[in-house]
């Protein structure tokens, strides 16, 4: 294989559909689908469907930073081809109570952002030139979209990681989820800016560096998948109706309810196109609804929020000053 594409949360729903499409469109690429546990048929199902052999499953537990490091070490030891696309797609939410990762970080934030950020930094040496990073975000991060979830509230990364006061006693985990999706976009913009600064410094020093682009995407509401948990409407519809009936009515629902309703296959195709489509080559630091560039929330553009998240992340995922300095591109 000439290159590698990695999809976290690639064993079901949106991630699986994106992986299937990427495997079909990129037969010369190794497609690594990863999640904490497999069903254990995701990669074999893709290979069987396409009559190919380019999909493999590699376990990854984003709630355990040591496991994230083990994943990166496995990638290096196996001498996989250079990474041309990294899809940071996995996420979980915990509607009730307060939950923590093995590293003592609030679990919604830990899985959605912290584990992904470490994974990116560890895999950077293995990126191909012009590699793309795509983060699966959500319209639920933006209060203006009125998705029905509590408004995302960013105080600080430290407060998200180790909640105190009202954040510690909050029972509604959906607000933590919406806020974690806001951090996805804050980090997208922060990383883009730091990469731009790094490239400018490299150019001025006449030292070539790899070009990396990063974008965030809202896949929309997808009836028939567990990603319905992003939306309040899921609480009022019987599971049989949600998983079996409404998927058949998506074209009608788009007209009558919200145009941002899609099947997992449709949203998977949009995610795959951002990862490898020629029309998005060189595009970076943007937020998309599907493949349509739109504005993200007001808070997502606040540089002080972006930098607070950036600094906290570097300090809490790196092992010592040497690694922290290596991760801190464009400083």
C-alpha cells in the first residue's frame, strides 16, 4: 500500500460508512478502522463487501492515554505507509452523572478531544506531505442552531477536564457533550493557526516542512444511528421507529423538518470527500456542514478559548518538556 487512512470510531455508523467509501475509492491505501472494541467484523465486512483486503481493525481506547500511545507505537513498529488522512471521528456521551477516564479526565471531554489530540501529535511524524485531518464535530456546539441540547459553555479546558462547582454537580451530560464538540472546533482553529505559523517560520528559514490541513465537519442528524443521541428528538421517539421507520422517510424529513438530515451513507460520503476529495485539497481551518462550508458558533472563534485549550492540552498529554516542545508547533 502507498498510504494509510485512519478512522477512529470506524466500526459503526458514520465512521463505518466513511471507511467503506474510503476503502472503495482508495484501493491502494490501507484503511485502519479503530475503536475500543470491534464488533469484530467491521474491517472484514468492508473487505468482503468490496472484495478487497485493504481494511484492518486496530484497537484504540481514547479514554486511556497509555493505550493511545500504544496505538501510535504499533503503527510505527508495523511500518505502515505514510498517513494521508486521519479522521478523528469517535465520540461518546454520558447523559447522566459524572464519568472519568483512566487518567482522571472527565470522560466526554477526554474521549472527544484529549485522546484525539494526543493521537494526532504522536502520529504527526508518520504523516505524508499534504496530509489531511478531519474532525467530526456537531451542530450541537452552536446555540444558534437550536438543536435542543443545552448550550455549550466554555469556561476553561481545566474546568472541562476536572469539573468543580456547578460543573461537577451537573446532571445533564448533554451539555458536556455539546461543549466537547465546541472544543473540537476550537482545537481545529488553534491547530490550523499553529501549523500556519510553523509553515511561515519554515519558509523564512528556507527549510521545507510537511503541509497538513485540518477541518471540522457536522454530519447532521442521521436517523437509524446512535448518533441520534446528539439531538433531543431522540428521547421522544421509540427505538424501533427511529432505527427502522424514519430512515425510510429521510427525503421527506429534510423537506418538512430540517435540511441537515442525512443517512449514514450520505454523511459518510461527505466525510470521505473532505478526507480525500480533490476539491478540498489545501483547504484548512474551516467548518463544514456536510461538504458546505458554514460559520461555526460565536464562541468557537474566540482566540483566547482556542489558546487556553491548546496550552492545557499540550501540558496534559505530553510526557515532559521535550515532548511538549515538539508538540507545540508554531509557538
